[in-house]
C-alpha cells in the first residue's frame, strides 16, 4: 500500500516519455552522444542528463513538496510525490510544445532552443523527484538555503535561474535579456 504512490509516480513519468515520443521529441541529443553533465550554454542544453537548468528542477521539487505538504498533509508521501510528478510531467510536455519553444526563442536568451530530448525531460522529472524527497527529509531552513544557493549559483554562472526564467517567460524585460545576452 505504501509504494502505490511511488509506482504511480513512475507510471506518470513513463506516460510523459511516451507522449513526448509521440510529439516527435528525440530520445537523446541529436548529436548522438549522452553526457552526464553539459555545462556550456549552447544547443546541447536540455539534451543530456543534466545541465545548469537541472538546479531549477530540484527547486521545483522543493516547492512541490512544500505545496503538497500544506495542501495534502494527511496523504501518504508517495501520493504527494505522484502529484508533483504529474505537475512536472505536464510542464515537460507543455515546455516541448511549439508555443512554449517559440516563447523561449522570442522572450528569453534561449534563441536556439529547440526543446528537450526525452532523456533530458525524464532527468528533469527525476531531478524534481530528488528535490521533493530531499525536502521531505531535510529541515525547512536547509531546503531554503540550498534553493537560494542554487539560484545564486546559476545566476552567477549562466545569468539565468528559475526566478528569471519564470519572469522572462511571463513578462519579458529587455534590460534583463540584454544583460543575460552579454555572457
């Protein structure tokens, strides 16, 4: 009974992979390689197992844990994780739709963004799940400090992070786009 939610979370992730495949997303990077880490900000972003944006997905997990803890406190952890995976999977599907890919290209510094590989989308869901499970065990103060640290690290290294990504998708600011482009 305890594992039902975890099994459901896995099935949701596999369902998202199937949908992404049917959408025509490439299984792996079209470059033909699989890298554990892709650090440069170029066309390899969102194609491999992890990149600077993986930090944002871990933070998603922190946030989804907090939200499900507040809204579903009496539900088992696995069920709350499956809700978080469903939200993250829905985002991965939406993020790889033409409307969001085009939005990234016009409103953010991701001019050459062509969407994620299925491998990267599944890794993003996995990163969120890791963040969720970490937040379920760690003190709130530690989770908040790590989230702030991840945001500041990404900001310093790639001039982008979850906060700026959301801002620039929702309400692009030319001055921020110019600053980000100067990297």
